[in-house]
């Protein structure tokens, strides 16, 4: 082992990401539990029609995970100038897809509002908005993290930049898995 290449247990950013993932998982688990209890506790649970754009948003997020992994492979050492340029371009595409996902979520919220479904319309609508808004905010955090990692990669494709990119990638892929979970819950319960 060389001194310039830290072992995974020496990477504080990776540890921080895993702590964050654990906290987010517990939060969404608690929200899911609250939703299930609330659904069963009253007669006022009104199912809502999910906007079709949610499925396009899912595809956007899945493609963004693919572009991120392609970027990471292009940026893995040894990296040529052409591979670095391609990796940076794929990373930019990932960021654009992340922003497109959030814009798609805004379109979904507007579609529901056009149906007369708002946060206060009922418990099902409230849980829909809470789940999707919190996920979108967490995903925007991932966009910021990937943006910081991307800035480091643009400056120098070194150990620090690749470590940042690796940590941000773990979080990004978690956001994708979390969205698939939420979409399944929303499809079943809404």
C-alpha cells in the first residue's frame, strides 16, 4: 500500500455518506410506517392518480446512474486525456439528468395540483408530497455532492478527486434505489 492511496476505512467522506444513508433510510422507514398506520386507522384514505411523468422520472434517474458509472470507469487510473474528457462529459450528463429528474418531480406536483390534489387534500396526498419532496431535496444534495466531486475532477484526476467521486456515487446510487422503493410504495398505496 502506498501512502498516497487511502484504504476505504481511512476515507472520512465515505463514512459520512454511509452515516447519512443510514439516517435517511431510518427516516423514510419511519415515514412508511406512519403511512401504513395512518392508512389503516381511518376511512378517509383517498387514492390518488399518480402522474405518468413519475415513470419517466424513474427512467431518467436510472440512466443517470448508468452515466455516472460510465464516467467513473473513464476516470479510473490510468486515465488518458481523451478518457478524462469523456468522463467529465458523462459526469456533466449525470448532473443534468439529476436536475431533469427534479424538474420532472415539479411537473408531477403541478399535474396533481391541476387535478385538485394538494398537500392538505387528504392523508394519501400528504404522504405523496412528503415522500417526493423529501426525496427531491435529498437528490439535490446529491447534485451538489456530484458537482463538488466534478469540480475536483476538472482540477485534477487524482486520488482526492476520485475519492470524492466515489463517495458521491455511493450516495447517488442510494438515491436511485430509494426512489425505486418510494415509487413501489406510492404505486401500491396511492
